[in-house]
């Protein structure tokens, strides 16, 4: 499978169309964005850079490049190993490397968004396959989200977990900012969910366990994501999950009161514009679990005011297809009072999670799972 994926990636690179050799002149250059500073203790708030899938886009070509010193460190995670021949480029004597667009062969577009595009790319010397996110400075400046990009880089580039998409480095030229990201061959989890409509309980439990581990790691680094949803989760080659898009994420140096994220996943304390902390991610994890099992978010309504009202009330209704164990698990994450929400440490060893996954975090077969009685959950609520 790995060899086939590598061959496929090489084929995409090798068959780059002539259009990829033309500079995208859609945007007029403006004042430079400026240097993206090294990670800082604090972070600002703002709107995230969003991507929309497309089949065509013009790739960046070689221009005079102002490089930013970055590290393209090789990950230790088996799920993040190169998908083509060669290893990740090693760092120089100072542990840094200065990148420019001519270091990469640009392949097919992977996605397109408001501020730029994402391309399959290969680092020339190592043959290391990556996803290259290309953002246009003038678009970032026009909307006023430069600070958000800085925050995304500051946070994501220093996270090292098998279920978090790696950011290997970044650089910029006169018109664009480039983010060097881990390539997730199977794309957005959202598309998989829409195709299958909903997931089985064993598969859902396996996914939720991976995300719980990643969020526990983030919280241990004083980072809250604030926008956990299917669109922001990617699938690796082996089907392992990768949390991406840290545009909403912040350091938890203090309690915050900013309204952000996606409405269907917002907890009541954010809907009411009150103070909140890392426990907003616990609520979102419960909402995500519900959408995996049911196919729609738990508080969905025809209009935003009705959705707000359902969230404030904690109007949680389960269809009959959801087991008692899964109901108990989600109910304990989606408590109105943040202090009453089940901690991630407990979520990872909840009876429903243990019943639906094996010790290697693989989903048990539906038949095997169905043959086991669900532990008495009602007494735990």
C-alpha cells in the first residue's frame, strides 16, 4: 500500500500540467506581510483561513523569494513517515533551514480557498512528499487576518503528535506565504462522512479515541483548538486521523470570551459570550461523536436562533439507533456546566470506548461489539 501511494504521488508530480508553469496573476501585490515571528506565549483571535475543494488551480512558480528560517524536522511518528523515496531534509548546523519555492516540485492542487491554494509538492533533494499551502499576502491583508496566520504557525509548527497534522516549516516571497504541511493522502474526514452518511460505533469510537489523545496532548501544551469538526480532520494513509487547521487555536494562558468556531459545535458558554477554557474542546468532541453516529450535529435547527436556543438548553435527543453506552459517553461530554464535563483521561477509558476498540485502537467488528453487553451506564450519569 505504501509503495502504491508513493508511486501515485510521484505520478501526480510527473504529470503536472502546463498551467502550473504560469504565474497566477489574479492578485495584485501589495505591501509585504512581514516576517512571521517565532512562537510567543500569547495569541490573538481572528477568523481562520478556510479551504474549498477544487479540481483546478494555478500553482506558484519560481520568483524572487524572501526566505524565512524554519525547521523541517523529521517526525518520529510512523504514520507521518515520507510517502516517497528519501527522508525528510535534515537541519543545518544551527538546526534551521531556509526554504524557497524552487526547492519544491509542484504537483496537482489539493484544495482551494479564499486566501490561496494547497498543492501536492515534493522537496527536490529528498523526494519528500508534502502539502504546500500557498496564501496570498494581499488577500490576508485585505481581510485583516495576518495575525491569525501568525498564530496558526506559532502553534501548529511546535505540535508533535501522530494525530495532529505536522507543519514542517514556512517561508514567503513578495506575494505569497508558503506553509509546508504533512500530506494526508485520504483527505477530509468530512467527505468520508458525507459519502457514508454515518459511521458504525466501533469506527466512531476508534476515531474519537484518536482525537481525545490529540486534544489531551494539545491541552498539555496549553493549547485549545476551538474548532473541532469533520472539515478540520484529515485522514492519513492508514486511515489514522490528523487534526488540522489551527487558525482558531489559542494558548490558554487565561480564560477567553471570544465567539469563534462553527455554530453547530459551539458550547453554551461560547454561545452566551461568557468566559471559557479548554473544556470547550470536550463539548466539541461530544458533538463530533454524535455527528459520526447520526450523520448530523445534535443541535441542528432550521435557523441560527433556534440552534442557539437548543445549545443553551442542552437539548440533546438521541435516535434509537444509538446504543446506551454511546449515549452515556456523549452526554458526559456535552454537559451544560463545563466543570461537569468528563475529562479526556476518563473519556479515553470510558466503557463504551473500551468495548468498541481493541488494545491497538482498532475498531472491533460490529458483530463482536454487538455480542458484548454494554456495562451499566445509567448509574454513572
